[in-house]
C-alpha cells in the first residue's frame, strides 16, 4: 500500500511539468543553412527569456526550402539567401524585406598555394554550389566578373553547407562558398576574395507568413521582430554578414 501511494504521489508531481511542456507554443522558422549557428544561438536566448515558446528550425538550401513552402510546408518565418527563393515561397513573399548580405569567396586550406581564381586550372580539384541555388548563382556572377578561364568544378552541390563540408573533409583543393564559412573556421581555411565583391554578393530576405501576420500566434511576430533586432544583427555582423543598419 505504501509503495502504491508513493507511486501515485510521484505520478501526480510529474503532471504539471508534462502539462507545461505540452502547452508550449511553437514558431517554425525556415532559414538558409548559412544562418544556422547564429539563429540557433538567437533562439536559445529567446527561449530562455520566454520559456513558454519553442522555436523550431528547418535549415537548408533556400531553393529547396522555398519549394517546400510553396507546396504547403507550414513555415511561420522564412529567411532566404536571395530574392528568387523568397519570391517562390508564395505564402511568405508578400511580407518581406532585405535582411543581411553575404559574399562568396574562393575558400582554400590554410596552407594552400592557390592564390587567385585563375589558379583553378590543371589538376586543381574544386567545387561550387549548383547554379539554381543562391551560393551557386553568386559564384557564377563572381567568376564571370573575374574574367578568368578555369577547369570545370568536380561537382555542383545542392547547398553551401555540403560544399563547404567537402572542402573541410579534404575531398577537394578549393571551393566557392560563403565568406561566413571561412570566418567561422580560421584555423582550417582561408579566403581568396573575388575582385568584384558586388557580383559575389547575395542579399538575404526575411519574411513572415500570412497566418503569422494575424494574432493567432502572437509569438511569430515577436520572434520575427527579434530576428531583426540589434542584438541578433550584431551577432550576424560578427559572423561576417554585412548589415545595413543596426538600431
């Protein structure tokens, strides 16, 4: 009998925490994989200040995420690495604005002898993102502006993160990736910048869904505003993103 009463007592004591966990409100954010580290940290800070909210992320290629949203994926907020991807996310594309700017560079191992994009010839093995994704489109613009002849990339990757991962793994000699990737790994790789930084840049867009504009879930608007706040933008600037204004 005593053990039974103790079991009941323990069970009843556990109920409030279970109820509290199930009552948390979720905010779903789709974002370019290059934002993963800074956004994850931002979400942790937001959740600590607002324990009744849980931020759920889906990181990946902006092109892939936009297609998922267009076919019904329930994203409350979307941050894309280019305007084309944002425009394809039809539920979100009406409520958007410029967010930050990133730049592609030629990333090479720290002790590499490669000195410029013109060295991407002969036996040099390199890769870039596919033409259809933002980092690939920026790479194409940067190479064209550079006016150099190169050999062909060994592959065209589906996202910036997979491109950079192959460089870190030693699978290639060089890769055209975002500058922010290099800044985050200063002991492993270094960057060779393209001459035309404007051609090599891509402007990220941030948007909120139509349902997020309603009062159904006020936390969507609150986290949306937080992502645009000075504290988050400062962390993005430290990571290598260009931020137009910090208020």
